[in-house]
């Protein structure tokens, strides 16, 4: 008879690492999404080119290769990262490249009349973007941002390849020590699903609040 009490502790530790990866990776992805997405709308060619290069590179190469580069190759040029740092960097940059196109598309979806109204009010480019365009565009971005966050959550499982003790890594440890595949992998299947539901619920709640606030401003 297997005593699962100790193994449950391992799985909980792995779940905490997965949460940490998801939160920090999402923050980095959000920052990169806005930098690159708005960069593609810049008036300056160099900024547009740099943003486009980032987006196309990280969308066009494998997340596995990016993770291995961050952890195994960067030390050759003097950049030493911990497994957690490498995981956050690879996940954040990869997902941020996809989310950047969401930002660009959402900003461009704002009606032309909004820009004309800003011009009539003599608002500068930054004032227009901050006070008028982005608040409306952000509401459009939210559903896809939620999908991106869930994709990032699921992608955290790859960090087990660099021996970071996340949920998937700990499930493999439990499987090796107990010989049971059903219990640990069914457990992490349910945990990943529960985390994804929490993300979806959080995004929908934020979307409803922002929508009510935006309707109040328009009224």
C-alpha cells in the first residue's frame, strides 16, 4: 500500500512553482506585448522593425529551443540564469510575441471617429493613446489575453526539461518512485484544468468591471 501523504506535499510544491512561473511569465508577456504591439504602430521605422523582428522571431521558433537557449546557451556569453529565471524569460518572451499582435489589432480596431475627436480636443499622441484609445482597446484585448495566459500556464510544463521542480516534474518524480502513472498524472491534469478555470474566471470578472466602468464614462 502506497502512502500518498508525502507525495501530495511534493505535488503541492510543484503547483506553487507552476503558479510562480505563470504569474511572472504573464507579467513579462504583458510588458513585451504592449512594447512590441505599440512599437509596430510607431511612426519610426527603426522601432517598427525592431518590434516586428521580435514578434516574428519568437513566434517562428520553438519554445523548447528558446528555453534551452535561455538556460544552456546564454551562459556561454556570460549570462547565467537559474532554471526559474530561464523559464520565466522563455515563456514571457514567447507568449508576449503572440500577445503583441493582439495589442496592435485592438488599438487599430478603435473607431476612426475616436481619433478625430482626440484631434478636435487637441490631445497629444500620448494623451490620446493613454486616455482614449488604450482604455477602449484593452477591453477588446482581454479575452485573448486570457487565452494567452492559459497557453502560458500549459507551456510551463516544459520547464521540467531543465529540472525545474514544477507540477509536471514532481508528477514524474512521484511516478518514478511509486510506479503509478494514473494517480500523479490524473492529479496534475485536474490541477492544470482548475488553474485554467481560475484564469478564465478572473479575466471574465475583470472584463465585466471594465465594461461597466467604460459604459459609465461614455454615458
